C-alpha cells in the first residue's frame, strides 16, 4: 500500500472517463465555435448634433486598421458638420454668422456654403415653405436653441409681426465666387437643423466611399443613406414609422439601395396650449405652427441633405399642396395623412412605390 502522500486521488474508472469527458468537451467547444457566425457587420455609433448616429458597414473580415479608419472617418465628418452648423455651440460658424449685423459679407466654409445653397434652392422651389431664417419664430414658439421657456406660451400677434419682419429666405445673399453670405437686414438668424443632419449623413457616406467601403447604412437622427447592399445581397431595409407620439411602430418597410431617405413629421416634438396642438414645424410664411392633417412625409433622394430639406418643405405645405409639388417635381414622396378617427391614410407619388419592400422584413 502506497503512503498517503503518493496515493492516486482518481479511481481507475475516473482515470478512464476523464480523458473521454475532456475530449467530449473539446468537441462541443469546437462545434460551438464552428457554428458561431462570423461577425456580419462592422457597427459604430454615438451621440452628436443633439441626437444619435449609427453606421453599419457590410464588409465581413475588415482588419483593425480599416475599422479604425472607418471610425475616424465617420466621427470626424460628423464633428466637422457640428462645429460648423450647430446652433448650440457658441463657437460654431453658424452662431458667429447669426451674430453678424446685416450688410456684412461673411465668409463661409465650403460645407456651410453648400448647405445654404441647398436650403435656398428648396426655399425657392417651395415658395418659402422651407426657410432657414425661421429661427426667431421657432424660438418664439418654444422650440430650438433659443427657446424662451420650459413651459412655452404662444407669442402675441404683435410679437409675431415683429419677428416676421426678420424672416425670409430672400434676406440672404450668397456669393459663389467669394464664398460669402450676406444678411440683407439686421436681426436675421439662421437655423440649419432641417438640412444639416442630412448633410452630415452625406459627408459620412462620402468619407466611407473614399476608403473603398461601398456597402453601408448611415443614420443620423432618423436621416438615412444606404450604399450598396447587405451581406446577403439584398438592399438595406429601413422603416417608415407610424406617426405615434408614444411608441415606435413600423408602418412600411423601404428597400434602400444607393439612395437617401428623410422623414419630417409633427408627432414627436410638440406641446399642448389651450387645447391646441403646437407643432415644432413652423410655417415661415404665416409665422405659425402647421395645423393641417399631414402627420409625416418621407422623401427618397440621391442626397440626404436634399431629402431632409424637401421632406420639411412638403410637411409645411401640407397634404394637398405638398403632394402637388412632389408630383410636379418628380419626387419620391410618401405622405401619411391623419384621419378624424386617429388612423392614417397613406398617399405616395408614382416615384416612391418602387422603393417599398415586398415583405415586412426589416
């Protein structure tokens, strides 16, 4: 009999079974590893521009260097647009422009100049329904960076008259040769919120394409741009939301490929005043929040900045005038119109229907 210090702690049966158990565990682990799908997408995101952003890249097997390059390209593109066009950052180019008196030619960065060009084009197209000089009115109604109270009250008729004198896209003069913008009157303030997020989406897309990444989906605050396809070869599936102020539900699914999509609606940002729904979407022509039955409008365009501005313009115009303009201009637009019973009636232009997915899968 062996001394206690030399005694084998395993029985003969255990000595036989243990290797078999270890082998079985190794086989299970190997199978589990083999069954694990390779990471299909490289996904990054964060917070910026008062909202969240997300980029999904459909290139399996990206190495660390290209992943880091994609992260840097996306984040720096968004940071650049925010630094130029934010209404919240005291040092932004837009805030400095707003502080300038009328009659002064203010030099703009190329990106800001391009956004103003897009905005002015949509303003002219919509007869002023889209207007980046609406900022004082937005603030007076209790929205935006210049909101005057936590519990806003509508401005008086006298206040509206005074503010409307400072609003109008024709009060802005762009000089393409000099790259400057001149406000034609004192007190004119601009807000690029209805186009800057879309432009940031485009800038991220351009940066990714420059890296040779051509299958991706970019989203900033609900504005989207899809390039190429998913790993399964199908177009990117994105949702048109049901205009529900409480929850988030999918109304229809869009198959987005090499295009951008933006939605403008009245169902997220509003308050009630004396039984009246006060939307954050202000009609620059009247100086008052929109009151029509159009709950949301979605536009698909080659550029997210254009889609962003056009969706806002059509939303301001309303279901009839907006649909007429979209049809006349050959836009891909989808309207959700609020019925008296709270349900929604969809209407779309002929150019939009080919974008709808044939199934409900996202």
